[in-house]
């Protein structure tokens, strides 16, 4: 399969992250959302127990990940079909559709985010049934990609609010930055990305060609709260994909 026109379009839009003036790229993908909505994926996961599945796509191959590679890397048939046994036709279609999209997103990430020689892409697929990282923060990495396939999505501060908080955070003023975060919660609350949107978030350690980094200019964001007491079952869980550069920060 390899790269497709869809990959190229996604990578072109994500590529803006390399510009100093850009600290986040959000690509809304209604076509991906509609494609998954036509499957029984949500019904398969509604009563499924929480899980984290981690896979590493190696350097040299991560830019050519195909549907079957993504499916096998996460053992998606076994992961999504907790009861075991063979998938029925509708379930098989859901597994294949999710695998196809994960492969597309991994390829685009691998072509856009700089990696050192030998570094691949670390991917985490999670079914979350409790809140994770609900405080406003920046990532101590070069860039991180988030996709929420089902449920509430990553919440991102506007450019002005993020710039003020990130600068204060980088300056070491934790009390001041915490106060700013509290003010942002009340006066300029972060906005949620849509389901299936690709959110490419610049962290504090993006290194530019001139040797400078993105410290003090990283995007401020948080994970949404999950209401475990919600009356609607679909409000009590999220299916997310997180992509990072493999071994980022290790010597």
C-alpha cells in the first residue's frame, strides 16, 4: 500500500509544525470520523475493559507502515475482541478500518517529525476509563501526536494564552505559571479537538536548524476529564492513539 494521496495531504498540513511561529497543528478529519462511524468499533469497545497497547515502528520502515503492520503490532483482533474467538464480518471490518487509519497517521508522523538515525516511532493505543493528565501542561519532547478515535478529545489553549503560560513555565516560575493556568481555566478555557482529528503538539525540545529550541513556546494542553458517573455510557471512556519519537530524551 505505502503512502497515499491522503498521507501526502496530511503530511503537508502537519509539516507546518517545523515553523518557529507554529506550536500546534490540528487537522480535522471528518472523512476518517465518518469511515469509523460506519463500523461497529464503538459498540465493540463500549463494555471493553481499559487497556494500553504499545508498539514501536522501527526506523527505515515507519514511513512505510501498512494496515496489516499496524493491526499486528497492536494485536488488534485480540485487543478489540476481548472475548476471544473469530471476528464476525462487521467486527473484522472495524479492526481493518482502525488499522488502516493508524498506519496512515504513523506514516505521516514519521515523514514530518525529525528523528535521529536509528530512532523509530513509538505508538500507544489506549482505551481510557479514567482521567489522565487533566492539568494544563506542556510536553517535554520534540513533538507528540494525539488522535482520539472515540470520546472527548485533547483540549488545547489558544495561541496567546499558551504563549504566556509556556514562557512562564520555561522560566521556572511554577507558582506564577500555576496561577496563569488557573486564570486560563476561568477566562480562556482550552478548546477540544474533534474525534479523529490529528493534533500534532510541539513540545519544549524541538530543535531548529539554527540550534535554538522551542522551550518557552511549546503548546499548552490537557487531556479531558472523564466522568465515570455519567449517565451516557459513551461519556465514560476514550480510545486514543499517541505517537512519540522512539527513545526521545535517552542518551
